[in-house]
């Protein structure tokens, strides 16, 4: 358990550091890539959870994450196509992907209640970090009004995800 908490804390620090490193105001193409990458990461985590959990609440949460994040990413892809913008890979996107890959490997080694707890704890921490990045960096940095609007919609949805994850975590106690 101590290892899981340490790993979770490390993942949050990596996300915080990568976001802090992007504090030089990312461009709209970089923001689009960061936001899309964050969504893909949570879809992949949800797929892992659906393949491993036997807990109905965890499965329902993971299904919701997969559905919602895929829908937001579809809207993001439609928007960048409409605006004729190519999302730009950047250090933040790369750090998110690396941390997510490490977290998936770690979660993949767990089963049963240990997996369920580690997955939902990670979802709480991940949504907290992403929501913070949306509020303090990505939304304020977005130049395009439609991109900013999509990010604001995403923030509301993802705040709900964090609350849902917290509720599921409390039920696991």
C-alpha cells in the first residue's frame, strides 16, 4: 500500500512539474494536444479497469470515463478540424504520456480490491491535477474562443468525474 501511495504521489508530482514547466503559456495547438492526450490517458485507464475489476461501482465509473472522455476528444478533433489547426506535441503532453504509461504498468500488476483502490485513487488525483491545469493554465492561455469554450465544458465535466471518483472511493472503505 505504501508503494502505491508513493507511486501515486510521484505521478502527481510529474504532472504538476510538467504543467509548471508549461507555465510559459502554451499555444492553442499545444493546448489542444495536452487536452486530447489527457483524455486518451483516461480512456486507456478506463479500459484497463474494465478488463480487471469485478467491482460493479468501479466498472460503472470506468465505463463513464471511457464514454465521456471519448466524447470530449471527438468534439476536440472536430474543433481542430474545423479551425484547421494541427495539435502540437509538447513537453507537457510527453510527460503526461510517460507518467500514464508507468501508472498503467503499475496498475496492471494489481488485482482485486488492491487494483480497485489504486485505480480510483489515481482517478481522483489525476482529475484533480487535470482540473487544476485547466483552471489555472490551459483555459486562461487559450486564445481561440471555441477552444476556450470546449475546455470550460470539459472542466465542468471533469470536476464531476472527480466528485464521482471520490464517492466511489468512499464506498470502497
